[in-house]
């Protein structure tokens, strides 16, 4: 496709990845809340934004890197940028903390606050994506 390497395509791709992440995070938070009273239950979380930021920064700063001189095939280059398209959300389980005697580590107030934050982010990016699609349809005379 001719538009796959544009900044618009990159922005929309990132927005779609974020929407997917927020949907997954919503399910994980709901599972945490549902298990607030389950003994030995360990909360889960979704990681994505930090790795996405690292990938975007590695591409932005790649021009500043010094080219690695590789004299052996076993050498590991340090200047390879991370592809943001390959970053995906990961579900992690927090085994390290326990807030109660039954070893459960759900803090219901924290989970509810995270759900509210996640819902607002999802709604924001949904509006951004929908607005972009409306502009495209208007530009090509469909909508």
C-alpha cells in the first residue's frame, strides 16, 4: 500500500493498538475486581505504553547512534531500533505483594480508579479514531 509509511498511518496504527490495549486492560481489571474476595488471588495488569514509548524513542534517536563496528558474527549490535509495530500488550501477574492475610493483593479502590482512567482513555482514543475516519470519508466524498 502506498500510505503505510506515512505519519498518518503510524498515528492511526498506534491509536488502534492503544484501543486494543485498553480493551484488554478493562477485561483484566474486571477480573481483578471480580476476585477481590478470592483467597490467594493475585492481581494482573497490562503493560504496553512503556514498551511502545521505548520503541518510538529508539526510532527517533536512531539517527544519533554511532554505527556499531561488527568484527565477529557473535557481536551484538547496540543500535538496532525497536519496531513499534511489533510491540503488543502483555498481561503480567503480581505475585510479589499481598495486602491481606489470605494472600489476596487486590486493592478495590485502586482497581476502580484504574478502571475509570482506562475507560476515559478508551473513550478519548475512540473519538480520535472516529474523527479521523470521518475526515477521510469527507475528503473522498463518501460521508
